[in-house]
């Protein structure tokens, strides 16, 4: 459900505020998606939805703020119990029932076999997937204002907690791609609804004194849809850039997986795509709609680059930092490195990454046992990363 709020101008001031820069950055993606001319209607809609929110999530949060003796108040305990059970109990408050009614029954297009295939294919992308999500999707997104201001404001991905915050996102992706994770009540299903509620809580907290005229709503439909695109087609593009072969059937399955994730998280359904090409065309327009880099971008980037070094002692930490900078040079080019205040290093890591990925995705993945080995290795590495970032604590998506 989409609802507008009044703002001083038709669109936030950040919308298309650096058109030449945006067009230059977006051009390769436009060529890949075979977009001949920008769709001005779509661009206008992206600007409009920078001032729309997930109204189902917003209603849930408003119900959480009711008086303690109000029978329609939703407690955090009731929300977690409903998550664990796959739905609320009889007689639950109306806002809690509406929240779960929005994701049940399942959409008619959902294919559970395709979900499972997508989860396996996503895990087979291995460390390349994590490299792309960190370097191209996350840090690459710091080249634009809006969501970066919110991350700094909330303390997300800044300071000493940067790597733990990164681990929370990784824990969510791991849950989504686990066997059976996206079945109703499954680990990934619960985590995705948890993230939706967390977004609504953050939006409710910061909307009151947020500069909506400049940034749009703190968590809005345009930024939500843009973020979803970083996990599906952007992740696939980045893995291919590092030499990973992704067959069309695997690509379609991964897109189906994240289409369902986006549906659960309240992304407007007309911005949920079934294949890479329309998603890439949409992402191209998202880039055209962006403004310039703000001081928040380099600040967030520095926290992650330093966090990668600090979470491993001695030479290993220094090596991981150098490796990340080299990957960023591949993903962001020299202009992107300068945007974020990073040293412009050589992309020396690329040849070894490409060689490894070609062997794994063309030779090893050709055989069923090889595909299973790639999936199991990816799981082991993800568990090791989560153990390092959470220590003895149980990995979780984020506290409500």
C-alpha cells in the first residue's frame, strides 16, 4: 500500500540533483539493459515514491505505541510469538493481524521449487557474492545521499559496530538462502518480516524531525526497491564481473527468490521483477534519480574499510584491507574511489578472482557433486564470518 505525504516541492531536493554525474555513472548499466532513452514517467514515479512508505508496517508501529491498557496495542512479545508461529493468534490486535494478512496467503506467482533452486544458486556464488554485496552494493551505494544520512543518524555501519551491523545483513542473507528458509515460518521468512518491522520502527522514530524536503522519507518505497535491486541483479552483475558464470536458469531462480523477499518486505509489487533485464533497466533509472555524494558516504566507507582490517589481527587484517581496496577499484573505478575518499589502488586482485571463479562455475559446477560442494563450502564460510562478527552470541538480523 502506498500513501503520499505533503512536501515543499513535488519531489525531494536530492532527486535528480546531479544529472550529469548520475548519467555518467548509470551509462554502462543502461547499455547492458538496452535502454535507448530514459523513461521520464518511471523517473517521475521514482521521485514520487521517495515520499511514500510501507503503510502496513507503519500501522503496526503505531499500534506498538498505544497505551498499555489499550487492547489494540501490539507488544513486542506478541509480534515475536506471531513470527515464530507463522501468524498471530486468534483475537490478536487488528494491526498485527493486518501485518501478517499482507503476506498471507502467498502470492499466486510463487513457486517453491524455484525458491529452493534460487537459494542453492545464490549460495553457490560463494565469497564472490559477499565481495560484491560489500563492495559494489553496499559501499557503492554510499556514493549517493539520502539513505547514507539515515545510516549515520542511526549509528548503523559507523564506529566500532560497523562489522556487527554488516554481520546482521549477512545473517539475513544466509537465512534467506538456507534450505526451506523461505517457507512460511522458515528462518528467512521470519528474518525478512523482522527486517520489515525494523524498517518501520526506524522510519517512525526519525520521520518527525527528518528533512523530508531534501531526502524524502527516511525509509521510502523508492529506496526500498533500490536496495532490493542490490541483492539480486546487482549481485549477479558483480559476480559475472569477477568471472562467475551464472546460467540463465540460475539467474531466473535467484530473481524469483528475491522477488518473494521483496514482496514480504513490503516493496511495491509493480517494482518486483522476474528477470535480470527489467531489474537492470529499473536500477538504471534509480541511478539517474540520485544526487551527489555527501560527507556521510566517505564516513561510512571508512568505517567498513577499517572494520575489515580491525576484525582480524596482524598481517591478515592488513591483507583483507588491501584486498577490499583492490576489489573496490574493480567495482567503482577511480572516480568512485575518489568520491569516497579512498586511495586509488590497482585492481591487482582481479586476475586471480576471475581464474578461480571460471574454474568453479564452469568446471566444478558442471557436476552435481561439485555444485553441492560449492554450496556446503559457502555455508561453512558464512558461518565462520558470522561467528567472528557475533562471537558467542547467536547471529541475528537486528534488535527491535
